[in-house]
């Protein structure tokens, strides 16, 4: 993991601590469905949505924006991760999530298991304000357009 220039990792920073914490995978698509349902029930919580490599959000999203994101990211994951399992969405607690990592199907590398240079998630949903994460991989124009279409209507 690389932090943006001038940003130093603090072992006490809640975002970085949570980012490096323990996560469970939504291994099956039904697991992901359950996580989405939990998020929809908790849509009034103050969620941040951070697209790694893009501007860090300085405010939480509305309930409607969260619902839109869930719908759009679910469609993207199912269309581009053409596997009979999910395995690319991780939550700190699937029954009461406060931090979710969503890996981009076009930039998986080794998202599970061991790697000296694991990829960063494509998106993070968090109840605490995000801190900068710098992804050294190149964000494709298609993915940038997808994100801009979603948030810059």
C-alpha cells in the first residue's frame, strides 16, 4: 500500500487501522446479496464512498446516493467478474459492516492470498472519513467514465 506524497501512515489513524484490519469475503453471490440488503437497511448511516485513485470524499453520501451506488456497483461486478462466485468484496463484519473493500474486476492481481504487492480495492465504503491511498496501477478511461457518470450527473 502506498500513501500519497506528504501523507504518513499513522498507526493510530482509524482509517488505516481499519483498512489493515480483519475482513471476511463475500465468497458467493448470495453473500453479496445479503451484504447489499444489510447496507440498504442501514442506508441512513453516514457512509463515505471512496473510489481509490480519485478525490477523497469530504462528506458522506445520501441514502439515495448509497442505493444508486449499490445498484451500479452490483451491476458492474456481475457483468465484469464473470465467475460463478464473487470473492472480490470484503467486509469487516458482514452482519454489521462499517468498512467494505470492493475490488475492481479489471484490476484483481492477487486480491486474496499472499502477494508482495497486493492491489488496492477499487472502492471503499466506510463510516469513518477516508484517508488517501495511492494506487500505482493505471485507472482506465472506461472506469473513470463509469465513476464520473455515477457521481457527476
